[in-house]
C-alpha cells in the first residue's frame, strides 16, 4: 500500500505542477484585449472597455447557451466567432470583386478567386496590435464589414431568428447589439491574427475557414499522431499489467450466507438524507422534461408543437436549466450518498449530525431555486449585466449560476466536508476489533475517501477565480478545472471509493483488495485526467503547449476506460455470489452500466473528438453532445442513481422491493440513451464534420445546412430514443416515489433474512444506544 500511496501522491503533485505551469504560459500568451481598434484612416471602431462590455452582454443573455464562442457552448445557433469571420470574409471578397471585376466573388473563375483569397488571407493574418499603445489598426474595409455584420446581428437578436431558436428582444437595444458585435469581432480577430514570432493565430488557426487561410497547423497533425501512439501504448501496458496480476488477485472466499446489513438500523442522520433522494427523483423528472423541450427547439425554434413556449422559456433558459438541474441532482445524489455511507464506514454518529444534514439540505434547495430563477430573470433582460453576473446568468456552460449562488454552493460543500470528516474521523483513528491488517486496509480506504471528499469540496473553488471582466481564455482555463477536474476527476475517485466500501461492508470483497483497487484506480485515472484537462483548451486562445500536453494526456485518460469491463464483470460476479445479494441487484446493475458508458461515452466517443485534428473540425458539432450525453448521464448520472438506490436499499434492508418499475427504468434509460446517440446525435455530428471539412466550420453550424431535409429528419430521429429514455426516467421516479408511499415494497418476504441467533444460539441485537453519541454495532 505504501507504493500505491507514493504513486498516488506523485501523480497528484507532478500533474498539478504541470497544469499550473501550462496555466502560466496561457496567461502570458493569451490574445491581447486592445484598448482601441482604429482604422488606418483614423476612425475609432472600438473604444476602451467596449470589448469587455460586449462580453458581459453576451454573458447576461445566456452566453454559451446561445450558440458558441471558440467552439464552446450550445449547438442550435452558430458559433459566433466562425459566423462573424465568414461573413466578414465574404463581405470583403464581394466588395473587392465588385470593384475590380464588376461581379460577385462567387461568379469569378478559380484563378481570380484565388488571387483575392490570397490577398484576404494576408490582410486577416497580419497582426497589427501595438503593445505600446494597446491598439489594433485595421483597414477601413474591415470597419465596413463590421457595420454589415452589426446589421445582421441586430436582426438576429432584436427581431429573433427561429432557425437559431433565438426569440425577439434577446438583445434589447442597438447599443447593446453593437457592444456584442465588438466582442465577437475581437474573438474573430484573435482567430486570424498571427501570434508574435509564430506562424499560427492565437487560436491555432481555428476555426477552419479556407477563405482567410485558416487551416490545420503542423502541430495539429503531429500531436494527433503522438496521442494515438500513446493510447495504443497505454492500452498495451495496461492489458499486460492486468494479465500479469490476474492470478495474484485476492479472492473473497468468505461470502456470508446472509445479508450482513440485514439488521442495520438507520441512524438519525441517515434517515435525514432520504429527503435528498426524493428531491433527486423530482429533479430527474424536471431535467428530462426540459431535455425534451430543448431538443425540440432544434427543429421548431419558436415553440413546442405549435405552443409558443419560446416566448416564456426560450432555448437559452431551457438548455441552461437542463444542464444545471442535471448537475444539481447528480451532485445531490452523490453528496447524500456520502452522508449516508459515513456511519456505515465508522459505525459512528456524531452529535448534531442530523442537524447538519438538514441545514445542508436547506442550503442546497436555496441554491437550486435561487440560481434557476436568477438565470431566467437574466435571459429575460430583467437584470443589468453586473447584477446578472452576481445573481443571474454568468454565461459559461456548466457554471452558469450567478456568483452569489456559487458562493452559497461553495459554503454548502464546505459544510458537507465538515459533516463527512467528523463522521469519518473515528474510522481514521480507531483501532478496529478485527485483525490489524484488516483495520489497516480499512483505514487506507477511509483516508482515500477523506482525500476525495476534501477535493470535491475545495476544487469547486476554481469556479470563483474569475470575475465579471476576466479574459475569456483564463475563464476557460479555470472553468475546465471545475467541469473536468471537479466533476470528471475527484467525484470519480469519491464514487469508486464509496462503491468499494459498500461491497466491503457486504463482505463481497476484502478490505485489502478494496483499498488497493480503489487507490490504483484513482492513480491511473488522475494520471491522465489532470493534465488531460487541456484537451478542452486547444483553440481557446492558448499557446501550442496546451495542445501538446493536452493531446497526449487526454489519450492516456482513455486507457483505464477501455478496461473497466473487468470491473463490470467483477461486479456482476459479486451480484451472483449468494442468493441474498439479489437484494442489491439493481444498484449493482447501475454500477455495471456506468462501466459500459465509461467505455462507450467517455472512452470511444470521447477519443473520437479529442485528438487535435479531429477536434479542429468537430468542436462544437453534435459529436460534442454525443460524448456529453453518453459520458455525463451515462457515467455520472447512472452512478448517482446507483448510489441512491444502494442507500435506499440499505435504509430498510429487510423489506423486499417490487422491481418491475425499476427494471423498466433501468432498461428504458440505457436503451433510450443508446438510441438517442446512434439514431440522431452520431449521424448528425458525422455529417456536420463532413460539411466542416468540405466547406468550412461555419457551414456545419449554419441554418443553410442544418435546415436541410436530411438534417431535419435526423434531428427528428431523436424522438424515439428520447421517448424511451423519458419513460424509463418516469418509471424510475415512480419507483422512488413508491418507496415513500410504500407501493414499491413487496408484501412477500424475499427469504434472505438472517437467523435470529448467532452460531452459538444467542439472540442477536441490531444496535445499542450510547449517551451523547450513537454507536452502531455490525452483526
């Protein structure tokens, strides 16, 4: 175990040193925000502070939920960087063509088109930023193009655009539309202006736009090759390691004949966590309903089957809520599972633990209701940009909630950390009555659980590192600390450890094996996952160093996911180890589905888009939500449901379940999710990628392409999968509600109850009280 802990600590320290060093390089080389943009004949196009104000306009109306910037955001509206760049390019080319050849650019022969494209490429890639005056100087024709684009954006955001699911008055004045356009101009300028002492733009020549000479860089190609080689090498090494250890694995040959938790009497704090699970069930239903509406806006942008729902709940609101509610219920399920498992880990209930659990529940409800309300008020223009940042919509995907609600959530996480540590502390210092080696192994597992708990509580603080006027590139750097490291990193370690504890308490796995397996899994996952965070940052205004490190380590991140089938098969084996284990069949089945979606959603679909050359053409297309749905819900959602069901099963272990609705829920959600991916998201994403390669990234996101009959048909093909998925979710919620009302419990004994006496014939009690604290004795 010392070697495993050394490896874990080494990976953590070295990985964060590298990630921090990359962050300093990003800060030093991110695109400059000029104080002024002026034309060569002296006209000021953008004045001091207006780019930042335009960014705030974009944030308050929904930000990344209204199209995307640099490929990050939603998928119905265009990527505004690519859209602006293409419109500017076509305006200038048509202007030149009309002046020189008296015809539109599209009607020129290839020779003359090539001549004008070459001239435009030179114009757009020239970096005229002067650090001494903090000014960018542009040709007058680019200012003319700006005015033409401004007129288009005024039409889109003030008059509305059904193809983009943007309602009228999303931006309420011409002044605000002009500020927004200035911000988008800057993102487009950074996408073409060549970095000082380099040959590529600030965004590594993203987006692909042949008209201005934006094409894949050599680094894109080279590091893609390196990442593929690292993936193959990593899989080979991991397979070799597994094969070498196969005969050495410790087997649990002491499977009990009866459920070890059959007489577990829930503590007051455990009973208090049950209401968390009722809220989780309600939020699952709400999220599914919002998902149906949000997906439908892709084909009927102004309404829902003729109902003008967009007037009251525009796409930017429903998608924000769909994402946020999903994160809320998943996080709530995991936090509640931790609080429930705590007494099982330590056989200890501290004073006032129930009070703390209830206070935390109230805090979480406040954050959910307050943040969702603020986001709606912001998008509907009831808040100023500053108030929106603090109480409304920050504009950044997955961390949309206003800063005040972020702080409240951070306070709740710190309270959760305190509650977890105080219930785990006895297990960290207490010498168990069992053998010294078993006590040692359990303490290793408890220590890892405490580390993961601390990381979950503290790493959310990365979302507090930026302000209202922070540079977009640095916001992206820190935002992915929250989305990737917090959600995909330390929650995964936490869940792995909790599952190991459950199997250990059921005597289905020995403490030594559980501790070693959990620690090894955490080390392997974080070895690629921490630095692999950079694969989100290839084209977000970062230097090549982020692309190089991110591509290699994101490939290594996939390695353990390709072999999680070993864990899945082991879980299935444990589910059949003894008849009484069937009580825990459905929680275990959800854990098995997590392994499946880890391989498919996070592994296969993730690596499909992660290599630099793939992401260059695919970023922000439907290949992204393909990976997102399969990984976020398939892995973390299913895991949250599995943890919730395991806790509810342990709560009243002696009462058998009617599992008909639970069976329908499990298969409905898994089959529906797969159908959603394969019938719609995957084919739409691949056809978009083909369009991106052939015509430019702008075209793959344009209404000209997305509104074609074929694409509309494929978008409608989400309906079968979504419907199956929705009914599966309803069945699950119905079952969870039935545990409250009692109709999900069977009246027949499952026959797995323990004997009333031990092997010596003495009566066995379930628990005993101790003054001041509650000591729980396992029988």
